[in-house]
């Protein structure tokens, strides 16, 4: 049996050097691509050029006014309370009339005195004129009689006017209803002194129906026209709705550049009251035929300084940033202008957690996946 030869150390090193280059030439394995993020999506639907916008408003009587006395005085009677009805011409409040009655009596006495003086001066003038024709008195004396007669006539005219004013003031101690209606507010109480023109009662009319007052932002003013018909919903009456005609569109803004709008209710539902809250559904025609498209409020990503964008989902499921202009907000929806079209799909919520260029998967499509 021949002895076994063991390899030398030099031979083993040579073999190892030959193996190292071969192992270094093997390609590295690329890391697997991250799974796409699952997002909730929304398909944009068209509005046929009309955008119903809901606003909050308040019901008011179409004819309402604050009543006041034309003269100052102390309130004697104020028999009606808030909510009480009345008829046209019915006394609503009275002042203490003693002083005005005394003044009226004084003016009547002054008129009677002026009438007596006028009769005396008229007789004196006739007598002087007769004597002047016969040459018994001078022209100077006749002129003096004529002047005295003119003065007496002027005095009578003045006292008649003063009497008419005094009697008018006496009548004005009673505040009469200008129309059929009801009391909406009492501004004073009996025994209280009031000045001329100071509001005493606020009243509403039953003859002109009701209207709703609301306000719209400046971006929607151009889409409204007087005479256009919209819809008003009254939550206090179980959500009863009624058509309404736009009667007035303000030309001066209120706070925050909101313009006042008044709509007349065409068919007020039974039980309506002034002061009720209302929801106004305005049908706004999009300007220049460019319809604003509805998107979920949660789809908007605000860029600051009023700018916003949404993320459109392409056919390859990659996201694309689309700048939009918000036209109105309504019940969880925003109506926007931008490079969007009905039928396109956008990220409905969580858009701030994904970015343009990122590949996504749609919630509810394919196998269930958790991020």
C-alpha cells in the first residue's frame, strides 16, 4: 500500500485565489419594489353646468317696520304683547294727552280772538272807506285802516295754522296700526317717556308674505340674477321646502366680502314664522359655461395663500398633481375649477400622505392590503 500525499500549503493558496474572482463576479440581488399605497378614491361627476350651493339664512316678514310717535311724551297704554295680532287702524299705543289737549284748547281760543279782531278791523276799514269817498277822512287814515285789516287777517291765518298743528299733535298721541299684522318686539313700557321718532313697537305684516335673507361670497355674485328661482328648506317645519324668487342682490358687501341676498317665498308653508332658520339651495350657473366640478373636501390639499390641489390617479395608478380653484363649499363637497374632467379619478382622502409620481392601489380593488 502506497502512502497518501497531502497537498502543500502553496497549492491550497493557489486554489483559493482562483475561487475569489469567481465569487466577486456574481450579480447582487436588487431589493424588491415597495408595494403601492392603498388609497380611497373618488370619481368626478359632472353637474351639467349647474351647481346647487347651500347657504344658511333666516326667515323675515316681507313687510316689517318699527313704529314710533311723531311727538314726545309719556306712554299711557301699550296693550299688545309680542305675538299679538292687530288690524289696520287699531290703536297700538297711546301717550298721556293732557298737555296736548290744553295746547289745542289754547289755540282754539286764540283763533276765536283773532276772528273777533278781524271782524272789528274789517268794519273799521269799511267805515273809513265810506268816509274817504265823501272826503271826510284823509288817505293816510284810510291806509292805516287797510294795514290794520291786513294784520288782523294774517293773525287769523296764523292762529288757524297753530290750531291745526295742536289738534294734529293731539291726534298723534294715539299710534295706529298701518296694516294688518302682529307685534314682533316691544321697545318701551307704560309710563316710560319717549322722544319723537323713538321706536316703540316692531311689527310685521300679514299681507306681503315672507322672505329669506342670506349672503353669498363675492365669487358667486356673478352667477346670480334677480328673478331667478331657487329653493328654500325650513328645518323647523320638518324640512319643508318651497320655491323662492331672488328679489334683491346687494351691491355693497357685508363683513368678509359677503353680499346680501333676499329671496321671496313663492308658496310659504303652513306654520312658517318670522325668525325661523332656513337653508337656501341656490342653483348657480357656472360662469362662461365652465362648470365647477364637485370633489370631496377631504380631497383638497391646501398649498397656502388660498392655493389648493388634488391628486389625480392615472390609468397606470400613478398620482398627478392638479391645481384647482375652489368656487364654493357645500355639505362636504367643494366645487372647483381646474384641469379636471368628469369621469376622472382622484384621491378622496389622505392626499396629504401621498405625493405626485407615487404608484397607488385603489381601496376595494384586488386582494386586501394593509399599509
